[in-house]
C-alpha cells in the first residue's frame, strides 16, 4: 500500500443553470490525476437547487471520493441546506461543516470560514450589535474548525476552507476588500493542530500559496486564479498527503512537507516550492 494519497483541490466553480458540460472535462482529468477531490466552496453561483443539480451531474465524471465545503455564494438564495442535500445524495459528495472524516487513510476537516480581516487590523467585537454579530460569526467558524481538527487522528490531515485563513494568499486583491476575503481567526486552530495542508478559495485575484505563522502550507485554489496563472494547464492543485501507514503526526510536521503542483493529468507531482507567509 502506498504511503500517501493524491488530493486534488479546486474552488469557486460558480456553477450556473447553464453550466451543463462546462466541468465534465475538468472533473475527468482530476479523476486521472488524484485519489480524492476536495471542493473549496462557491460551488454554485446563486446558491439555488437548480444550480446544485447541474453541478451534481457534472460531478458524475469524477469517479473518486469527493468532499466539499460551501462558500458565500452557496447561501445567496437561502437554500444552502437543499444544495448540500443534492450534492450529498446525487453526487456522493461528503459535505463538511465543522465536521471531520477519514478517507483512504487521511483525515479531512472542513468549514466555510468567514470574513473579518487579518492580524492587528482584524475587526473587533466593539460598538454596535451588528458589528458584534459579525465578529461572532467569524469566531464561531474558527471554533467549528478547531473542533473538527481536534477529532482527526490520522498522520495526514487536510483542512478545507472557503475563506482565506492568512493574508498572504489574499495578496493581489484590492486592499479595500481585504477584510471580506477571510479571517486570521481561522489561522489559530491551524497553527494549533498543524494539518498537512490547507486549501481555500474565495480570493479570485489572490496568490496561489502561502503558509501560516508556524509553517503550515496554505493553497488558494480558486478556479479563476488557477486559470489565470497557467491557462495551458488544468486548473486544480494536487498535493500528496501521507496516509495512515506514514510516520507519526509530529514526525510529519517536523520532517515532511506535502508535494504539490498545478498538475497535468498523468504527470507525477513535483516537490512543493517553499512557501512563505
């Protein structure tokens, strides 16, 4: 049995009711290049059941295990529960929302996340009640992520988000919208539990990679970003993650980094380039 599995990640599909046939080729290529697919939110454009049904049909081309979190667009029509149910029942997607699961010997924890900004400039719960409610939403998502990560016991662990947990992968976006791209409150549980890799989307004009302050690799896999970076390659990221037969978690954290590439189907993954916050 191999010591790692290949995890493919992409987010921000923004599937519409007219997207039939738009993603089948992408998902077929992912199935050739990876063992597991994770989808990092904004699966639909307006969060409708009709869009979810179109995406579920497209996902039939991906003959591999699939996991996903929702994004902000998936809540637009107040049908997030129905979108979740359709993707789970029709396409066999394991939907993560502060939950954790093990697949092929690797642990996965996922949460949508939320906005609020980064570092010293993060919004604080002070003043009007709407501001306090906004910050509470960010804190609640961070606590959900912490709870999910705490349940994982596998050597290899993958965190799946929609919003950015670090400012580095949001770089390139207009500075005016930085507070709405993610929250450094999401970084705290990542530093505490040290997953092997973190995937997120949302920042379409951000940067493809970065790291938390303790060196956990973070990859922005928003589909528009990956298409712009290399239009000649299929827009998804593949990372090799150690499975249950690999060394103990502390050995992985100290001595190993996942390998990653914007993979061509059939190509072996190459060692990850150094990432920095």
